[in-house]
């Protein structure tokens, strides 16, 4: 099956000479959730804006559902829903009217039942007759999501959707995302909340400096790049690492009461057995040992730091 979104050799250079995207290529499969991670200025929003037809590329192609986003703008735009970072709403319009109007803008016939369902899913139905200026910031963000879903898109972009919103809204949003995935909607989200990507995404992409560093299945990524930390709690504190243990690159923590050893889970041997033997030979007695798996955030920081 052809990917729902296909980006090939995408370049974006602004009039100032700044190159926001540098030969970006990626395919997004129908029905998946892709989390796009990257620091500020990495190129996330530019990439989304080009796919959505808001910004024209300098070179390269983008296909959505087999249609070129530049040559066949109307067809591709009707397939896409976008929740932008900025709170851009008509302050003097009601919730119901602005969401219904957004559906009409995409050439869809009125469907009050669908609008009602979207508003109920986002806990907005009791606010349907309120003007947007009467809503809180979190409620206004819910309206943006409702507008993006009003025309029943096949692809939904969420650009930093939970920035500055409360925990309850964040949970509500991810429940809606899960329901949308069940109906076959493809979801691409950018986020600074890496724990959300770790929780909800099927694949994770990392972008920095206008380049895609990687796109991997989340589980494969964590298995391939994940590291574990062995924490050794001691019966008596140490002030320095004995020379016989220098090859293990141990770190002292907790005032000398603990030693930290990092190892790669993908390696053939972890070195833990030989380390424990070496500790015993050095006369260091153990109280307890524990391990901690590296998180997606650890991997992200390591990737961006290494390839900045």
C-alpha cells in the first residue's frame, strides 16, 4: 500500500538565505501515529506547513493520498486537518458556527450530527452557543482541534497541540487521538512533551537543523539506542574509584554510597558479571543493585547533541 504522505528531497530556503529544510524525505503510512521531535527552529513547523499547502517548497515534492500538494492543492487540503500552535479564532463567533464554517471551507456539505459528535468528544458541546472570546485558553485550543476535525480529514497534523494547556485537556486530547486512529485517521504530531510521544506514537522521527536524523518504530528505536544504567548501592562509602576498576567508567553518586555503570542493551555482553566480580576483588561490598532503562527523552537528547 502506498504511503498516505510521501515527502521526497524537500528543500526550503527563505528569501533571507536561511535554509529551514535540507533534502528531507519521509513516508508516513496510513493509520499510524508519527511523533516528530526536535528543538525549536529544527524545521518541524516548516515541514508541516509545506505538507499542508501553507508554505511552498523551494524544491522537492510532497504527495498526500497520491496528489501533489502544489499542483492539486484543493484535493490534498481537503484530506488534511491542521491544529496550529497559535490560538487563531474568530473571537465574536460561536463555537458551533465557527466549527461548522470550517467544514464548509473544505467543500463539505453541512453535517450537524458530525459537528455535534466532534464537540462532544472534545467536551465542548455545552459551550456550543458561547462566543469564542468567552472561552479560556484551553477551551479555545479545543475549538482549534474541533475545526481541524470538522471536515473528516484522513490526515491530522497536531503542531505542539498541548503547549500551555492543562493536564485534563491533554488527557482528553490523547483519548480523541486514540479514537481517531481506530477509524483509520493518520496522525502526525510535534511535541515538546517527549513522554507523550513515548506513550502514544507508533513511530518517532527526530529532526534537527532542517534534517531528519532518523525515523524509527518506537520500540525498535529504544531497543537499538536504549541504554541501561546499573546502580550499585554500597555497604560503605568510597571516596574514589580503585585503579583496578578504571576500565568500567564508573561514576560516584550519593556521597560515595552508590556507583553508576552505563551499558548498552544491544551489546553482546553487558560487562555486569565481570564488574561485580571486580568489585568483590577490590573489597567493595554491595548493599543493593538496580537498573534503569533509558527513556525516549534520553535518546532524543543524545541524538540531537551528537548531530547538532
